[in-house]
C-alpha cells in the first residue's frame, strides 16, 4: 500500500511548515486511496473526484490539527469520508455503486488450469454480485476491509464508527453474505 | 459458488475494476494557493484587486481610459504579458471535463442548483454539456458553464476543441471573471447588448490570474482563451468565449433568455 511512515512524518512536517510541494506529494501518495474510498461511498466517479479534491483542500487547511507522528491514513480517510457523505447528503441522492471485477481474481497458490480459472472467474463474478446486493452498511464495511484493504482503525475512520464496532459490523455483514452464497448455491 | 469457508478468502483475492484515479495535484494546488487570509487578503479583496487590474487594463486600452482611471483613486500597476504560453496538451475526455469547469450536470439540474434564472441562448439552442462549479457556497453563489461543440460557422477553439463556452455567475465581480490580463494584440471594446453593458475582448488569448500561496499573482491559460464577450444581464455576469466574430457573440448574447 501507499503508507511509508518515516517519509510521511517528514512530508507532513514540511507541509505543516507551509511547503506546498510537500503537500502535493501527500496528495499524489494518497489520492488513489482517497478517491476509491469516496467512490465506494458516493457511488459516482464524478462525485468522488469532487469530494476527494475538497477533502484534500480541507485537510490542508486542517494540517495544524495533524499530530506529529500520527498515522496519516486514518486522519485523511476521516476527512475524505466526511466530505463524500456530505456530498451524498447535500445532493439528496446516492448512486448504488456497482463494483466490478477487473479480471478473474488473484490466485492464492499455483497457476490454475484454464478450466479452474474460468470457474474461479465465474464464482468471483457471482460473489461480487451478491456483495452488490447487500445493504449499504454491509457493503461499505466489506468494501473497506476487502476491496480498499483498510485496517480496522482506517475502516473506523472511514465509516465514522468506533473501531470495536467495525469488527461486529463486519462479522454481521459476512454472515449475511454467507447466507446469500448458501442460498445461491442451493438454488 | 465458493464454499462458505472460502468466502472471505475469495473476497480477499477479488480484483476490482476501479474508475481511473484522477490526478488532483494541480487542482488542489490551485485551491490551496488561495489560503484563508486576513480580511485584507480575503477573496473579496483579491477579487477587488483583480477588478482594479482589469479596470487599469481597460484604462490603458480603451478610449475611456481617463474616465475609468478617475473611478479608482488607488495605486495600481500594470503587468504586461510578453508572450503567452502554449497550453499543455489536454487529456482525452468530455470537453468540459478537460477544462476543469466543475461537475457535469444537466440543464435542469443546473437550474435547480443555482439561485438565479439561468440564461440559455436561443440562437445556439440546448448546450451539449453543462457544468456546475465552483461550489454553491462560493461568493458568487456558484457558476454554470454551458458547453457547445463546434458547429457550422463556429470552429473549435484550438486549445480545447470546444465551439462556444458560456459561463454564468450571479452578482459581484470576482477574479474568475475579471482576472484576465490583457496581452499584446488584444483589444477591448465597450458594447451594449439589449440594454445590458459589456465588453468585447478580441485578439490574443487571455490568461487567467490567480493568487498563489505566497500571495503572488500567477497566470495560467485555463479555458478557451479566445475572443470573449463579457456582459451583465440583469445581475448575471455572462462570459461568452469562442472563435467568434463580434457579430456572432453579440447575436448569442442578444438571444440569452
């Protein structure tokens, strides 16, 4: 992932001293994570871009509140997610984000046979379809954990919930996903 | 389907097709350049300073220079533009998106988003694209841009491929509209369109001026930077840009409704 704590500390310190070049590097380093997070929340690439841009501007103005040595990702994610949620609220609409597969999936072991790869790709497509059918709350927590690959505290910052709640919410979401997988398998 | 026990592992291995991440560095840099400032450095003060610059430019380039100079009893300075930079090549995408006009919208959504009656030129008809920006809480109350693709009689502007851009904002002069620096070969002519006053600016492309983080004035070619008609129609400042003749621009302005 993008996190490089040592460099981050120096970058943030320089940005706090007013070096816009340092802040540009922070934007470059975290814009993908921020944009994808905003996309998952808003369901629209255009809204996600607006929200991410606005979030980076607000984060810059709030740099003084960033504690030296702290992890920047949760701090940034909280601002990005707030901005994305505000955007959804103010527009009065939320587009259902349609997560799509890039390819099949990352094989865990040795290279699969073509037949196995095809089965895995179909399974992936169906599994993602079931994730898309979950409630927003379930889908968001699964997206944070598995697709955005956020840690517990980063997910908590993104969702605006205590870290302890992340675990229980993820557990419930996975249970409901498993139930759907089971139904789909039986059907 | 994957076995139940494999669901989490399977989720872990899914590769999603994310939309391309936009490079926000430039946009963020422009915006953080205008940091929060004391009142004398506020956006309004910057806008006023930009307006003074333009008035100074008008004073220098129009027959009414003495009259305009008399309005401003302040120290001003001229910044001449010795040459205009060639705009950097633009990435592919919707015409307006390339120009950083804000969020793409529809005409109906734009009408709902702003507080003033949006003007559309009947001579051009429905725009090909509509954008709303900057944020609605901006001092101007937002800004709407209508994008028209090139058409017969109106060639595309070289830098952008757009035929005509019509940008509207309510109320006060701000640096977005008037922060233009007049380069060599550019002329400004006061005009009246259906009782509304304005200016026809023709000639060399214009730069847009903004204030960087150090408070210095910087220049960048951001939009069409072609012949431009500025007109105030009932409190709405309308900017019409394009490879237009004066007559074409006046006709478009006269058909705003």
